[in-house]
C-alpha cells in the first residue's frame, strides 16, 4: 500500500502565513516571529499526512513566497540590481526580488501554467553566476526528520526552471536560458549530495514543462540533465512529477528511457491520454505515481471510478510499484472543509478540500491493498448520486438559452473605429486619457464595515451610508488628481469574482476556502455547482450613485464570464464552455441594465482570459473561440456610444493577441510594466491594433512609487509603437492591495506624465 501527495497548501487553514508575512513586511513583527509561524505550519502539515497514513510525504513544498523564487535563491541567481554579495540568501534579498523595494523594482511575475497562481520569473543571462545559496530544501528535510517524519524533498527540476526563465535585460535576443543547463547542474548536485547525506531515500523533481509542446532540443535537455545527475542520484529513488495536462508521446518516451529515474508522476485527471501511453508501454521495474485525485478542484473524488482505474494499472505496473497520488500539488485547492461552517450539508457532502483529498488518496491506496473501508466508499457513492440527481443543479431555461448561443456569432453592429468616433463625440476626452483599473485601497475600516454588515451588526442603512461616503472620497480624490475617466473604487466588493458569484444562482461560497494567488495574496474562489442565472441587477445601484457624484464619465465595473469561470471552482459534470455561456448571458443582462441607467463606459474585466488557455497547442483554438465568443455575448447589444473596456493582468499575452483583437472591445487596459514592456514587442513586430489600449505604466504589486519621468519614459516607449489617438494611460492593475500613501503620489505622477506628453505632442504639431 503506497500513497503520495505532490504538494500541499502553505498559507495555513486560516491564512496564518499571510498574516505573519504582512506583519513582518509592515515591521510589526520580527523575522523570528515569521519563522515560528512557518515552522508550526510545516510541522502540522507533516503530522497531518503522517497521521492519515501517507507513505510519501513531501517537504520543501512550503515557501515564504514562491517555489520558483526559492529555486532562484538556491541557485544564487540573484539579478545584480539587488546588490547581493554572496552567502546564504536572507529575507531582505529574497523579498526584494519578490516585491521590489524603495530603490529597485521586483522581478517579473506571471501565471504558473494555466492556474491562478503566479510565480516569480527567473532573469538569466550568459554571465549569471550560480552558487549554492539557500539550504532551504535540506533544512526542511532535516526539520521533518527531527519530528519523526521521513519526507520526499521536492525540487523544481533543472529543465523546467530554465524553460520558465527569461533572458535578463540587455541580453542578446538569441540567448536561451536553457544554454545554462551545465552551469546549474553542479548546484543541483550539491543539494542532492546534502539530502543524501541527511538520510533522504527519495527525491522529487517537479518537471511540469514536460506536458508542453517541446521541441527535440528541449527534450534532449531532460536526457542530458538526468544523465549528468545519474552518478549523484545513485542510491536515491527519484520521481519526476508532471501535471496539468497529458504528457506528449515524445516527452513520455524521453523520460521513461532515463536510467536515473525510479518513478513517474502523471496527472490522470487532466491527462487521460497519458493513461493510454502507460497502458501501451510502461518501463519494467519503475514506479507509477498515479495522480487520480484532482488537485485543481474541490469535488469529492469518485472513489469507485478511481479504484477501477488503479486496478487496471496494477496489472501493468505491478502491485508493489503503483503509488496512489494527487494529480498535482494540492496548493491549488482550499485547505480544509472542517473550517466551513456555512455551507449546507448537501453541497458539503459533494466536496473535498486538501485535507480531505489526503484522506481520499490513502483510502484508495488501502482499498488497492485489499483493506477497503466500505463505509467510506459507500458514503462517497451516495454523495456522487446525490449530486447527479439534485434539482438544485439543473435549470432547464438556462440550459436552453446557453445551447442556443452555440451556432451564432455575437458582435456589435459597427466596427470599432466607427464606435470610437461616436464615443469621443459623447465623452470628449483629451489625448492620452487617464484612468485606473477599478479598485482603490481596501482600508481596515472598509473591511470592518463589510464584515459587520455581513454579520448583521450594522443595518443596511448604515452600511449604504458608509459605502457611499467611501465612494464619494474616491471620486473627489480622482477629480483632484484630474483623472479623466473615473472609477467608484469598489468599496462594496470583497473580491472581483466572489462579489458577482454571491448574486448569481448556481454558486456556493466558503468561509475559509482560501487559495494562494501570489505571495501573501489569497483568493476565495466561489464554487459553481449548478446552472448559472442572474435574479436581479448586481452593480447598477452603486454605479449610478457614483456617476451622480461627478460630471466626468464613471466606469461601470464588471467581471467577465471567462474570468468568473477561471477563478471559480467549476462544476465538472458538463463542459466548461457551457458554464461560461451561462455566465455570459447573466453578465449581458447586467451590461444592458447599466447602459439603461446612463452609464456610458462599462469595463468587463477578463483578467484570466490567457490563464485558461490549454497548455497543448492542439487544444488552444477551441478554447479561444468559445472564450472570445463569451466576452462578445456580454456586450453585443449596446449602442455605439457606450464604450466597452476590458482589462487583463499578469500573463504572456503575445501569443493570444489576435484573440484579444477579436474580443472587439473599444478599449483594453493590460499589464505591461512589470514584464519589462514585453507586450509592446507585439506591436513592434507589426501587429496592427485599432481599438483603444492602455498598457500599464507602473507596477501596482510593489510599494515602490514611480517618478513622473519614469512614467513619461514608459509612455514614450508606447508612443513609438502605438498611434497617439488610441493610447490610454493607466496603472497595471487595480489598487486594492496598496495604501493611500502609495496610491496618491503614484497617480499624481501618472497624471503629470500624461499632461507633460500632451503638451509635447501639441507643440510638435
């Protein structure tokens, strides 16, 4: 009987790490305080897995920020700007790389494959020097061992690390970080040797890039890396873990031919074709870590179906070589269902969070070994049946309306240039109009008001009065700053998806279902369990109130259907696109109600459009078709004079630029500054963009305040590749996580930069 967990959430069941990190960053607690919270969390996770009976328990899946940044620290690959002079990397350097500091910007952050988790992108060049500079992996292995738990240390594999890195600024375009493979392997060898000396018998390398469409040269790098490490790995068992998709046949052949590897971890939830590869050819004597428990969603496993899959594999792999595992790290799911006090019993019976998935993994392993817990399996079967038959899940009217959308194309009646002309006549905006993305700082007081209203400690009248006061403050501030298109600041909203989900049918909500997004930032994805519909208007009251406070245009703020889908735990009993069309129809009604209420600028955020893109190229066109169609459904019926904005944040957009154009929004605001203006290269390469566009002029995920000159320089770079009449000036993202002490000077400098360039452009005519 063998069971394994790929990784586990590190924030804690009640976000203990988040609060400890933010207290440390604010100077309210010491490094020792932070380390104590972290050690307690690690200890409780190891104990929980050991008590559940898990055989292969991971260590080094904990992080103070991100596992890719941990690997950068391990390799000593610190960019020069952080002034690191060697030695063990401490919190100062580590958090400066993650968040920036008063003098230097943070490293780039982007999405981890197709998840809502963000990683810190390594910056590497031909002159990057590597040295063993963080002993975290070894220290955490020893820490667990001292507590009587023998763990499997987890490292980001060397090839994945390099394939996800980017060339450092100023590096030749032709430079490939993969060329540094021989330079980083000596550090990996030092780490492996130390782990071996400390008593490790297994080691796990996460190599999720194996699921991508890799070329022959990239696949050769895996052969080279693990052949080179072979002598160091001698005497250790090694599992290479892949996840999030099928492993292509060539990649499968490459890794299963390697002598140094003892076992392979495959995602058998999203990787159904990988199952066929395993059944047709699996190397004799190797371990299969079968990822049959979904690490990406919160639905209880269909234990009977998983057991049947495992039994079919047992005859191929051998009983002693089959290990029951999760499809990926459980960090992408919520922590523990025990902490959910408000979910009703029926829905709760359909769910399993990380702690419950650990139990599921072990129950399957025991059943495979002949000690099936009949009561556990029969309760699971009853829950599966209840979910299939529950009348709460299906709404025939919604199903019919969504089905009717499939065959037709939903577009606005006129082209974007005609619409922009009509909108400009109505809005009368200056050249380089300024705006922000939506949210303003969420103060302690504001959170308290929302919390008290939810707990019924204050009346609705008191709540509306407090929110109105906050909106008025935000509107006045923007007018003082002389911003052209305003936002109401979203003080009534907890989260951009949860806020809408709470007002839609077919959604359920957790109290503590937090999932890490980046650093200390956590989100609480809603659960889409049934057909989605909109009983009543969701934002019209607040948007109309805000518009009544100013003569300037006020944006109505909505979250788009694809983002609501991608940032929720989505039902797995129908195709994702069907659920997305249902959400699109609900948002369409809201857009039309906002327009009827006199809101002339409506922003429909699709921050997560790129994130949902399948990892394999063969599956991408279908996704892009239905995702773009879903967005167009929301606004196809509005007048030419109603300006539709959308917003996208941290992702690689260049490969979906044509889908972005096809969305047919009037204005798009898009992250640009933290990724070194990578987005602009698409326009340098000749892509023509005729709609309004606002590539972000400063990074809001760092406390650093950019100068007027710096912002003006960024705008000038944009003007070199974009037409003046389509360019907007805005930050990278919403301002929710920042403090007013940072927001006011940053926006002051942003507006000053826009005005400075308007003057220059006018005098150049």
